C-alpha cells in the first residue's frame, strides 16, 4: 500500500509486473511493521525490511515473515554497494530526515545498475493546509514555501516527532542530485470505495487535493 488513499502495488505495478518480482532482492526503507516486505515475500521476492525503530521491528517480528529485519538509519545503510535489484518505501524515513539526499544517495549506492527506487511521501501541497479531514482542511493556512519542520516536543523540550517539508521542486532536485533518473511522479486520486476518515485524511479532501506523492526513480 503506497498511502492512505489505498493505492496498492497490485494495481500500481510501480516496481514492475508482479511476476518479475520473483527472486529479486528488494530493500524496504522505513519498513515499520514490514507490511510491504511481507507482500513482496509472498510474490517470491527476497525482501530486507529496514527501520531505525527497534520497536517497529518488534511488531514486524510479532506479525512474522521469512525475511531479515535490519535496525539501521536509512542515511547509513549497512549493505555493500549493488546489493539489491529494487528498493521501496511507503512513507518511510524520507519525510522525517533533514537530509533526504543522503538517504537517496545511500539507496542508489546499494542498488544494482538498472534498479528502481519507488518511494511515497506526503504530497508537498498538504503543507499549506490544516491537517483536518473536514472543510477546515480545505483552506490554505500556511505557506507552501515555508521549509520550517513540524516538531512535537516532550515535557523536557526534546523533539519526539519531526516532519520535514520539501516542495515538489525540492523533491525532484533531491532525486536528481542523488544521481537517480526520475521516471514518474504518481499522485493517487482518492478512490470511491475508500470511505475512511483518519487524521487529516478523508474522501472530502482526497477528492479535491492530492495527499500522497510517489516518486519512481531509476539508477542507470
Ligand atoms: C510512517 S511510518 C511508515 C511505515 C511503513 N512503511 C508503512 O507503510 O506503514 C515511517 C517509518 O520510517 C521509520 N524511519 C524514520 N526515520 C528513519 C530513518 N532515518 N531510517 C530508517 N527508518 C526511519 C520510522 O521508524 C517508521 O517506522
């Protein structure tokens, strides 16, 4: 699943036709509970699920799957050059790092020539709107161009949640600066079957403004 709209890889085929996934080495970045790796493994691929959070990987372990779980920072991947055929990330790591080019360079390094990296992030336009599912979430309240990160702090003033904003242009430049060729930018439309409301996500907003941006990159 690439994002809250519900676009899944069976429908999107952004990593290529499912039958071609068989036997492929795939790195999942910011895997969380490793849902994508579990699906990839069921297609006959050989996924490795990586996340910086030990707690998330404990959930992945509890749910199960016959693939390795790796606790590491996406900006310092513990793999040799050219170890993977494909890489993917559904909202993993990239929205949360101050230096996305570092992560993109690392992913490019561990991909074999011809390999693809497909990643989804919050669509940059969402930065300008309140994170509300109702009509209040439809009026611009902040500058799209303001790159100040969103930060939540604990009682001691330590940052416990940080999300970094990049404009669409920033994301394209990041991909190119890391040496990738951008082959597609997918903006999934909210489908009629999805009636769920969750956080700032809703059919009302989803029908009017994009919520997810999926970048399809190739390492030539
Ligand atoms: C929004 S969750 C997405 C999880 C999963 N991909 C999914 O679709 O449900 C973001 C994940 O990125 C991980 N993450 C954040 N920064 C990271 C980093 N620098 N390196 C690796 N993982 C990171 C978080 O721990 C979290 O599990």
